[in-house]
C-alpha cells in the first residue's frame, strides 16, 4: 500500500461482509490498525488469511483491538509472525479472552494443515507447492503476540498510543471486555477525534451492560451487521423454560450446541435464574467445551464489567445448582451412559466440529430428546441442515437419524439490531462529519446507510477496499 498522505484512513477488512476486520490509519509517522481479524466462511474465503498484507507488518506502528472474537483478533499472531513488533492496545478482559481464542485457532490451524498435508501426499502432490499445508500460525506465535499487549480499563482515562495520538476505550456491551475505540489526535491547528464502534452490543440483555453512550467524534467507523433486521420480540427466559420443561417431562436429554463466548454464559445465567425462580426443575447441567469453560471462568473473574442488575446482591455470573464442567475426553464419553434428564451444552454452535458432534450422534435418534439451537446457522453447516428439518444427516462416517425434537430460540444474539444501532447513534448530540459503515453484508450496509441519512441527517459512506482517504478531506 503506497502512502501518499501523512494523515489518512484506509480500510482492508469487513467490507461488504462481516469477517476479517482490519482498518488502518496513519498520522504523523504513526500507522495503526484497528483489529486484525480472521476471514471466515468458505474455504476460498479462509485461504485469504494466508495472503499478503496490505502494508508490510514492520511498517505498522501499533495495533488496537476492539474485542476477542476471532473475526477481529484472529490474524494478530500471523501479523506478529510476519514482522509486526509494536504494542497491541486493548482492554484487560479482552487480552485474557483473546489468549483463549487465538490458542484455539492455532490448534485448529495445525489440525487443518495436517489434514491438507495428508491429502496432498495421498494425491502424490508436492506439499511445498500448497501454502495451506503449513499452519497459519502456532502457539509460539500466540505467546509472542500476548507479550505485545498493553491493557486499559473500559471507561478509563486517555492513554498515549504514539506521539500526539491518544486512545480511550468505552464499553461496547457486546462480549466481555468489548470496546468502542476513541482516538484523539491533532490535525494542523485543530484537534480531531475518530471513533471505531467495534461490534455494538444489545440493550437490556442478560449479563452484559448496555453499550456505553458513544463520545462525540468527528469521524465514526460503525458496524452494520444487523443494519437491515430486527431481533425477534420473543421472551428468551420464557422460551428457554418451555424447552427445558417439555424435554424434562418426556424424560429426555436436552442438547444445546452453543458458541463458547458470550452465548454459553448467557444460557447458563438464564438456567440458573429460572431454577432460582422455580420455573424449571433442577437437573444436572454439563458444560462440555474447553473454550467455553475457560471463558465462563473469565466471566466469573470480572463481575465489575458485567451488568450489576443481573443478580442484585449476589454474584453476577451465577451457575445452575447441579452444574458440572466436563474436563477430559473420557468424562465427555461417559455422558453417553446417562439416560436420565440432563442438559448438555457443547461447542460448536453451528455443529461444525467439536464435542457436540458426538453428543448429537448419541442423542439425535431418540424421540424424547431435544436439540436446541440458540444462534444463527450458516448455510451449508450441519446445524443448518438439522434446523431445516433433515430426517437424517451424515456424521462421522455414518448416517444419523434425527428423531429428537429440534427447537430454536432466536433472541440470544449479542449484536445490536437495526433499532438498537439507531438508538446508539442517537446519542451523538452533533452528527459526525463523516460516518463509514463496515462489518455488514451489502443489504445491511445500504439499509443502515439510508436510515442514518434520513433519520439523523448523517453523512454516511461505505468505504472501498484499499482506497486511501486523507483526513484533511474528511474534516
């Protein structure tokens, strides 16, 4: 990327889609990246993670991380491996959560590379000709990356990023430690501010605080994931209680494929609260996911950044009365011997891999059981096929009949919807001079763009890939 302006913004990720977040800026010799996320989706999309960087990593001065989801932090170890030596600024909680996420990604990348190498050798191909037979990065790269982290408190004071550039983090309410990133710099004779929303959380949901009111800013880079949609208006506790009670009355086992970060913790909180209120029976609840176990421990460790109204006068991250963590693979396999009512929560949320596959294979053929989905199931995934009503699915080398009841609760999303994005934007007393929409599919972006223009009178643009925008032209 040739640099032609001393102060500018350039966008390299999450443009017209929702993964691979990476937004570059430069000012007075400092170059920063906001996030450095994994590109996810099809195999062709994920292969882009191995591609060349838009700027030589050693030329990037500093990195700032909004939160620990893989599509925002997942390529940081690759950036370090390829030459980045600067600091990585983020919240205290995000550093700990990102360590879990990046180590898991390193493990998965190793396993994927091992499989590709095996397939290349089986086909008589030269593995050196296929860059994907090597891991994207390894655990050593993750450890080196974690050494570069500098942590800050959400809602804390300004901290210097470089000479003449300061950063401040505001609670985004999305997942543990998630932040809006506010940058302050001097442009000529006037101060200027840039606000990166990161992923914006929801209002009035379990565990998480509401997104902090955003500070005034000259330029706003805003996510638009649900810019064209509203979340269902259903009652999550009521729907969850109905599924639990229906399954229990059939003497069945409830299996919940769940995303390890945020979703699992919200489910556990709701189950504990429903038990406390006497709305569901107390029964064994097993959490069978290494990443979800580690994440839940962090949610318990940092109650100060969670919603104190979640459990007034008690611990915030409450757990069901008969909660158990499944640590070993042997313990996980022993759950197959259980036939009394219980709840099993395991990753992954779309049943794309992990221990959930074994629980599904064991429980799906039994009519008394329930498979409960609590999140979006992408087209092509096993979860989507089951949710769409497949009577039988191929899994782990065999055909598995789906006789269990299949249910779905749609109110668990951690992303602000169209109304909540507008609510967040209304906090600005003065419209920003420019707003750039990122992290959204084309329909969501264009819909939110029109909404912000008509309702708030904002100047809203959709940035193009690798187009340098001089700050002097934006202010």
